C-alpha cells in the first residue's frame, strides 16, 4: 500500500510535465473546479464536460483519421502497436481494412468501446463518445470481449503485441481472488485506458440509470479495487503526447475534454480517499450495501480488520453531509441499517470510515 500511495505525490511531476501543454485548454474552461476535491470536484467536472456534441457512430471511422493516426493514413491501434518496435501488422484508413468479419489478428480493424457497450445498453451519448472509443484489431477486440481491464497472472490468450486475457490478479485482505476474467493491455497504454475510465466516471456521473456491472464498475463508477488499479496505471504511464493531441482533436469534434489528460492529478484529488484502505494486495474494508436502489432503509454489511469507532456518512451528490451515524465497533463484522426516508430521490454516496480505512459506495434513493 505504501508504494501505491507514494505515487500519489507524483502529481506535482505531472503538472510540471504538462505545463507547456495547458495553452491548448480554453481560457477559464476549468474555473468552476478550482480548489475542489472529492465528490464536489467530480460533480464540477461533470457539469463542465456534460452535454457534449454527439457524433454518429457510423462517422467514427472518419473521425479516427483525425484523432488516432500515426500519419500517412496509418491507424494507431493500441491493441497491436509495439512502441519502439515493429508491429505485427498495420492498418490504413481505407474501407477494405475495416471490419467486416475476421478470423485472425491482422484481418481488419473496428471500433472498440473500451468501456464495454453491454454495460450501458448500446444507447445514449456514450455509445459514440470518442473518449473511450478506439480503433482496434477486430480479433483482439473480440477476445477482450466485455471483460474488465486489470492485471493478469496467467494468460489464457495473448495477442501478438502482448495484450493478455486471464484471471484478474487482484486479492483482498481476506484472501479472496476476485472471480472474473480480465483483459490487460500493454504497459505503454495502461494509463490511456485508465484515464478513459476516469473520464467515464465523471462525464456520466448521475447519468447512468440502468447501467450494469462487469466486476469493475457500478454504473459509470469504478469499484474501489478498480480505482486502485487504474490510479497505479495512470501514475506508471503518464500522459503522452499522443493523448494530449487526441484530447485537443476530440475537443474540436465533441466540444468537451478529458480533464484527466489536462490535469492528471485530479484523479488523486477525487479518488485517493476512496482507496485509502486499499492496495493491490490488501483491502482493509469489505462491505455490501443493499437494497440499492433503496426506498426507505439501506443495509450495510461491513467487514474490517480495523477496530474502534465506525462513522457512516451519507453525502449528497454535491458532497454535502446529509446523514451521519457513529457505531462503536467491537467485532470484525457488523450489520447496520440507515433510514433514508427523509431524503429526496436521487444519487447519494455512502461513506464508511474507521481510524485507518475508508470505503465509498454509491446509493440511489428511489
């Protein structure tokens, strides 16, 4: 855990690296987010980048020529690229290279929803939102399926550039291996995908009714293990010129930006506290919240190795505290019920805090 949180202090390095690039950001674009952290920052960024110009899904191949090209009409495919080396195949932006059917890698490329479309029902503005859509090899895209992105111990399938499918390696402090298959991109592009997920969590914050989960998310929001994983990826693979150029190009198309490319440190500002009890091999907090959505009461089944007082906070979408309850905790596991009947319908955040651990869950009041 210490290693993970040492990386949080790398935020200042991110700022220095990108100081010369901030001129691309329109003057005053992020003014309403200044000085905020946590949920208030997430809400402010959502209000800045929401209501973007929606392009048609069929027009993506044309737009990719602007946003995802290596020059000379070559497709920049993160599922086949070999940075500093020779990729196993390349595609060009010509109709004959577009899928179509495929059997093997190198047959054709298509449009990859890095945040799987099965999670949001293939509808709404997210369906063609370029900040999570990329041109990728059809075969690799098919093998990736709708699996969460994570780190893989033993691969069951490996692409020609080294991307992998296999069991996720994330473990909690109870010794439970998270029981799902994951897709691991190569190191060069892990930060790119992490910042795509940070964007989704902000752009579609409170706009994800009816979305489902594939193990890494609840609606548009990442689960704590995924936040820990993607913060690590974002720090280990800082923003590249490719991402900055792509951010500026998409702004010219959609009229919104990915804040985590412009300000990578904001990912820590929003989510570092959520994973303060989490590292990639240790989770101090383990909890379930149900029913969710809730009509009146929400129940909390909570496990922690940390003893002492437990504080339960209910936060409104703007970060304001609306309910607080303190429990004297004397055992590992507890079950508490919180009365939400006084609250209006909407999205809230349930925050569980002990002296050394913190967990946050989204709760919908019906």
